[in-house]
C-alpha cells in the first residue's frame, strides 16, 4: 500500500483534549510512518481511550494539529476519519451486533457497494455479499454464512473480520483498541500475525495494548502515556526488557529502550 508520500503518514502536533467522560490528553506529539506499528501503553486513565476516540473521529482536539500526509485535517466525525483512510477496531464492538455480517462489514462504506440515484443510495446486495466472502476468506473464517448475524460470531472472529476489512479497503491507518484482550494465547497469536501481515501491505498501525510481551512481538516503537502525557517514546523494546517495562508502567516511571534510558518528556 504505497501512497507516494515520503514523510510521516500521521503526525500529532501538541494535541490536547480536555478531560471529560474520558481522561484528557496534553500536548501529544508523535509521527507514524507507512508500514510502522506503534504500541501505545499506559495505566488505566492514562489517556489511551481518548487517543483512540480522537483518531476515530469521535472526539475533537481542543488544541494542536492532526496532520495527515503532510496536511492538517479535521476528524470531527467517524465518516471523516474513514474518508481519510483511518479504520478503528474497538475492544467492545469490532462489528455491529444487530446486523448481518455482510451489512456490518460495509457500514459507513456503502459507497463501495452501491450507486447513487439523486439523493438515494441503492445498495448492490449481491456484490456486497461477494465482497464480504472475500473479507471472510482473508480473515480465515470463510466457512461462515455472510447472512448470519454478527451475534453468532466469536469475539476473536469479530476482531479478525474488522482487521481484514481494513486491509480489504486499503486503509492507511489501523487503530486497534485492546483487540487481544479476553482472548486465549493461541487466538492472540493469530491476531498478531494478522496485524503483522497488515503492516506488510504498507499500512500504519497504532496498537493500544496492556500486554507488553505482545507489543514486543509486532511493534516497531513504543509509547507510554501517563496522565494524558507522553512519558516515554522510543524504539522497539528488547524482549528482555518486557518485564521491566510492565513494572515501569505500573509505577508510572520511565523505561529502557534498546539499551538506553529515555528521560521523561519535558513539560
């Protein structure tokens, strides 16, 4: 997935969000390049959910800039984020439960399976079902009937389908919110392989996770949030440092990347 842009695909520049129902963010800055996976970690209340909501178009920044392919953009609604090529897979609802599989896969992507006659969008259901079967095959669940409800799917199947949908739609950025939580070790490993395969297409990935060992398996860099601020941001963690990083997260202290100590970000 090459978009011909040499710089960062995504840049957050001093982005702040006032705390409300979710913890806030304060002066968050980082770059994310094509084909890169960034782990985002932190204790409960650190601001991970606010970051996910921001990139999903569910929350607006109070200050700072979101830069996409070198240009400031506004992600004021989920449809806006999708139109730029940003897909989000949430921990609690990877797909919409009350819909058939094929319909849930194309929710907010109706322009890909229909044609507009005046103000009315006419869906091509036959085409949608065929494309849905392609997505199912990519997720390794091609034995499923695309007309059955999402509620019949297991948790791991829903998340795998949501990731496969992002790859099928050639998403530029995939934001993952604790997608390996409540899964077995084998199920988690399968999802990690799928995430790594998505990266190999050129997709950028933000992987929010509480599991340091899983982050170490697939991520190129790590970012730790503490009370809405970036505590540490550096290169990929060494496997031997995983336990140290988990302890650092629990104590809200710094951690070590690639054999060097990173100082806390300046206020």
